[in-house]
C-alpha cells in the first residue's frame, strides 16, 4: 500500500508498505483523508526528533476495516476520526480525565508497518499518511457519516489542539478579551473556539495581511499584522493571549499584553532548547503562563462535541480545508504548507 515515509533524510511517497492485522484492543482503519500539520514537517526538519524509518501523518479520518478482540465501540464500516492520543485508559491520570497526561502514552512508538521485510515506526501513534493504519481503540472516535472525511480528519489535531486550548485549558468565558498570535491551522481554531466560548473581543494577529479574511470568517473581531497595535485596541490588555507561532519574542509579547489576572497560553513550538524571558514583577498581578498539550483534550468526548458543533454550523471545518491533494502530491502539499499558502492542506487516498 501507499504511504509517506521519512527515512531520516527525505520524506517520499512509497507504494510497498504493509501493515499488520489489529491485535486485541486495536482497530484497523482505512484512511480516507489526512491533514498535513506542521508537526509532520517538524519531524522532517528535525525539530521533533523521531526514530526512522517512520510513516508520517497524525490528523486523519477514515473507515473502520477490522477490529481486534475486545473492541466494541466501533464496527467495520463506521466512519471515524483518529486522535493521536494512545492513552492507556487505566492509569490515575486517565481515570481523573486527563488522558493527555497519561505517561504510558508517550515515548513508546510502535512499529505496525513493514517495508522490504523491515519494521517501520508509527508517528504519533497514528501514521495517517498511509492507506491503512492500526491504532488503539481509545484513538478511534465514531463520527456521523454526513461529515465529509476530509473535514473530520482535521478534528484529530488542529481542532482538538486549538479549540481544546480555549475550552479546556484557558476556559475562556463569555465577554473575555482574547488575542490570538498566528492564524495558521491551530490559530484559526483558537479564534473559532473563542467565538464559541462567547469572547467579546477576538484580536487576531498575523504578519500576512492575506490571512485577515479567514481570521474574520472564523470569528476575529479585529485583525492586526503586528502585536504592536494590540494596546490601541485593548488599552488594559487581554484576558487570554494565545501564542500559536512558537517564537520567543512573541511569547514575551504575549506575556506583556496580559491584563491583571490574564493568562498567556503557549501553543507554538519553538526549538526544544529555546528559552524565553519575562519581567517577574509583571506576574505579581495574578498572571499566568500556561503550557497546553493537545488541547488538554478528552478525545472521545471532545471529537463527538466538535462533530456536533460542525453539524449545527458553529464549528467551521470546510473552510479550514484550503486544498486537497492526492497522496502522490505530498511534496507539493508540503511546499505549500511551508510557504504558508494554506490553512490546512489535506491528503486524500
Ligand atoms: Zn498536528
Ligand atoms: Zn493512562
């Protein structure tokens, strides 16, 4: 079967991958569509170290092809969105509703694929850039069949991360003033999460003026090309500033734009050794800096909620899919994503 393989030097489309049958508690999914997220490109450029060879992709949706022993919540033929969170479901963190903190979910990449007789790693417990993949049952969330699968695919990373950061981590409240720095795939989801939460002002900041139209469609009340103008719009500062770019000077700007009791939420991913600074005295006014992993999500609950919000017109998904590419055109999809031409490019199988 076809898939996008990274061998440590380059990522390319290959057609001689194999995937094993699902074991107990696993599901074999025929992938229909998979979004190209910056984290996939970060593996290729080394920002995210990962063992190779590896099949990329971590934001997918498709159709259940087979279930392993003990899987009862989906059956063959169900449409599903995939989460990357292979949490165990039984540890103390999982039990208290914090599956993103499950220690048994991180740092143990499986190798369900083979190529030329050799095992191939699975990226983010997911590898959605393959015609078929095997994932844990907890990662498979049924979605209604009237949701186009290219839209459902985006729920699994960009939407869970962006909307989840707003609703689960920051807990934006109605009437709040929100600033969103960077309006790529995650940033647009932060913008629409803030709209869904009832924020009064949503100031989107992006260096590319061409991003204004999309930002406003998703819910931004204001658009700026630099953080320098935010104080003119919000003289007292913001209740929540989301940094979605991953640059230390923008993290500093996020902290400096907070009103009393405000919080800066860090979603961008700078290099692993990056350090940021801030004035300690500025934090005395009950301010906070929050990290956020994967939207602090509970995928079985949140993906179902986001699917319903989409069906009632409140969560925009079609508008996120800037362009679809057959998987053979991975190189062009990657180039367009690097150039910032697309909110989300989606590979189809
Ligand atoms: Zn992602
Ligand atoms: Zn766990």
